[in-house]
């Protein structure tokens, strides 16, 4: 079971518990809300589609989104009921995962930043530079303190993949400002 | 005999020096990446997809054959040498395998796992040769309504049976279906859920979904919970087995294969149940019950064979029906689609050479694996010591490269980040990942089949339930959906309406019960 299950108070007797007394890990309710919202978005988006049906296509493009969106709302409600009855999802374990402590949002934020930076820089500067930076910054965010080594590995990886894939195999990777040099 | 001839034709296509080199490369890279902690077979295939972009279809399929088995075997090496298995199918291998390694028998554990994987892979791939065409013969007779019903069974199966919580499985499935809706409607050309973005009008590439959910989601999730102290890796020399080990291994290999293949071949089978069943069987049949829990070789040989046989079994629905039944198969389907090959019952008729080549390369990949892994095991073990910052930075690096290379647009990288955040949330809240991928891949197909089926009847709903095959499928779906309600009512009548402690208000699947059984066993010893 996840950590939430062990740290959150167990459901006490029904009479003594408040309305949320049996809920463990309340963030789950946020997820239910997000699912319901997604369902509403899918339905609203579909409802503004033109109702085009023909003998070739009797149901038209709206049926499937209505079905999926509606089902999302229904599942969100059922999910919320499950949470209210004390249900809790099991956070995923893994070789390098330690669930004992709180989520490290700083690292996740830095990684997201490095990732977005790569998306912004990949076309103007090219993959070799943006990819090196992505590796270096991600390794830094994850706790690497050998800066020179991190950067060197990043550059080696970016150059290696560029030559192997873009030049060797014709995969789409931009050269950017290094066009003509590489 | 036709099948065998066709297979020989496939071998003839594969066996050229260049192709063999590619197969070898696939196995090597697949194993190397699969060994890396935190990277399961599905992520291995997803991360290595870009390698195949520049190759012709034939060679990329050969590469896949190698990566597929290589990634699988790499995962079991990790669980034997590092006692924290990443993916559910390797959990059982770790039970005895890691105990063996700690007792100084790592070489034997790796050997029985490698040879067992080879035996199981060979037998199961041979079984594909005979079973798959039969399934195709049956599948081509199915019309859109029946096919629709079979896909719905796959949906319900992955969402409701494989995970531990049905409502969470369905939530994941529906999010996947919603992702599959994004883009231009294939009949009317109207834009759905694109929010005016021209980048989304072209549908979200399944490869981007797979890489985002598997690779980026996993890297972010691990980053948030990175183990401060890396697990201890048990050093190992060259794998070998004594005569006694062989004697104790060969029967579990065969039994594991027999258990694994059928589970892999049915939609919603998976590798978890057969590996647990194999473990329980071996524990029951062993002549050395005292060793179980302390490192019994049977407990590695059986589940490893079951795992590999099940993986090979997933090729049957994959090639015959176009249905992915595990995450790795889902990504292989995505790769097919990116080559413009439409998976489904017609695949074998339309592209027989490709299909038989893929099967032949599975045989060859499996053989290379054995040749490669026995001598290289000490080198693989070193990979386990890779510093984690480099490992996860590398995953993000290759994920970005692969996703960008699909369409060469930076927008996909932002999409990838968004999907990575989704993957993170799913891991945080215990939503299974497989139903989402299956929904995203098969959703568009379901819609097309449903609209075709209704077109035949002019919109009359009876078009959806034609034929006995469809009835059986719907009966199965209803049974799966209604069963927990029935059992709850029964329990309610018994006067005990409290949900089981620690449960999530749903009936645990057999897999979970087995998991519980085996973990308590492990603790008792």
C-alpha cells in the first residue's frame, strides 16, 4: 500500500467520522474533478461540431465524443465514490523509487524547465546544443555535481546521436546555428 | 505445412549478413537498455523507436525482434541482481532470483533465466507459427460488428481485469480514448478537441503518447522519489549451471512456457498471472521445498520461462487481430502504424512477407540473446551501477529526440511534457498505464468499426450486435462488469457490508490475491 494509506487515519466508526472521515489521500478527489472536467470539455467540444450525418455515416462525428465524455463524467463520479468509501490508489513502485518521503517538487520542476527549454531552443540553436543542455541541466536537477563531466557526456551524446541519426539514418534532427559546421 | 514454408521464406529474407548484424544490434541495444534500472521492456521499445525511423520497414522489424526479447531479458537480469523489480512481470523472478544471488548463486540464476528464456521463447515462437494463422482464418470471417465486440473485450479486459482497481482502469482507458479523439474526424473532416491548433489537427502521434507516458512520466515520477541510496548490486561472473541445476530447471521451463503462452495469447491475459501461477506450481512440485524463499532455482526457471512465453504469446493477437495486450505490443503497433501498415486480420494476407519476417527475426533475436547474454552478463551487471542522474537525464534526452523526430515540430515536445505530467499523475494515483495506451491506439479503430457497422444497417443499432461472436463478447463484458455488484450483494446479505480493510472498495483481481499470497509467504520464511 502507498504511504498515504499508512499515514492517514484509518476510518473510524461511521457515527464518529465526519463526511470525509474515511477519505485517505484527499488529492484523489482533485483527480476525480479533473476527470469530470475533461469529460465536460470533450462533450462541449463535440456539441459545437456540425451535425453532419448521411446515409454513409449515420452517427456522425459527435457520437463517439459524447460517449467518451459522458463516460468520463460517470467514471469520475464512481471514482469519487470509491475514494469517499476509503479507496486509495497504490502509487507505483520501482527500482529507484522510494515512496517513504514526500515528493521532491523542486527536482520535478527543474526537469520540466530543462525539458521546456529544449523545446524552445531545439530549432533556433539545433539539437546538438539544446540536447547537450537538456542532458546537463537534467543531470544537475537530479543531483549530479560533476558539472564538467555532466556537460561532457551531454555534448558527446548530442553529437553522437546527431551524427548517427540525423546524418547516418536521415532522422529529422535540426542542425540549427551549427548548420554547415557539423 | 504452408506456415512452415512461409516461415522458411521469412528466414531466407532475414538471413543476410546485414540483417543478421541488425538483429544482433537490436538484441544488444535492447538488453543494454532493458538492464538499466527503471527501464522496462515497454520503455525500452519506446525509447529505441527512433533508431528504426531511418531504416526500411523490413530491417526495422528485424531490429524490433531483437529489442523485444533483449528488453525482456534485460529486465530479469535487473530483478535478479537488484532486489527492487521495476515491472510487475519481473516481481516473481526477484522473489527467488535475488535470494539466489545473495546466496552466491547469481551465476546460476542468470543462467537458468537466460536458457529458460531461450527455451520458452523458441517454443512459444514456434507456437505462434501454428496458432496465429488459425486465428487469422477465423478473424477474416468477422464483420465490423464482431470485430468491434472483440476490441471492446480488449478494452474491458485491460481496464477491469489486469489492474487492481476497476474504476481506476476505466478512468485510464477513457483518458486514452479522449486522446485518441483529438484531431480531424476521418469521415467528415471536422476538427475535434484540437482547440484551433493546427498541430493537433493531424491527430496526436501514438509514439508521442507512448514515449510521454512511459518514458517522460516515469523519469519525472522517479525524480520526485529518487532513492537516496542506490540498491546494492550483486557482482556476478559468467553464468553457468551444474548438472543438478539443469536437472532442476528443465521441467519448470517447460511448465512455465505452457502457462505463459496461452495467457499472452488471449486479450487481457498479461504476464503477471502466469508468472505467479508458475511460481506457485513450482513451489508445490519441487523436491526442495526448504529452499523456496531462500533461493530455489525452480522459482526462477519457471516464472522466467512463463514471462517470455507470455511475451511471445502477445504476438498472436498483435499480428492476427491488431490487438495489443501488453505495453510492449502496444508500442510495436504504434510503430507499425508509423510505417503506414495497418494492423488487423488482413495484415497476414496483405503483408505476408513482413509478418513471417518478423516471426523469423523473433527466432533469431532469441538465439542471439542466448549467445550474447551468457558471456556478457558481467558487463550488463556493471550497467546497473550507472549514476542515477545520468540515467534519468539520458531517458529525458532520448525521449525528446524520439518524439521530435516523429514530426520534426517543437510543439510535440511540449505535448510530450504535458503527457509526461499525465503519466506522473497516473503513477501518483495508481492509475494503470496500459489501458490509456490501448485506448489511444484502438479508440480511433473502434469508432471506425462502429460507424462502418452502423452504416451497413443504415444507423439501426442492431448493426452493432450481429453474429454469435459478438454475443459471446458482450456476454463476457456484461459478466465482468456485473460480477462485483453480484458479489457485493451476496456479501451484503451476509450482514458484512464493510469493504475489506486496505482494499480500494473493489474486488481485488486474482493477480493481487496471488501477489498477497506470495509476499506473505516470502515474509514467513
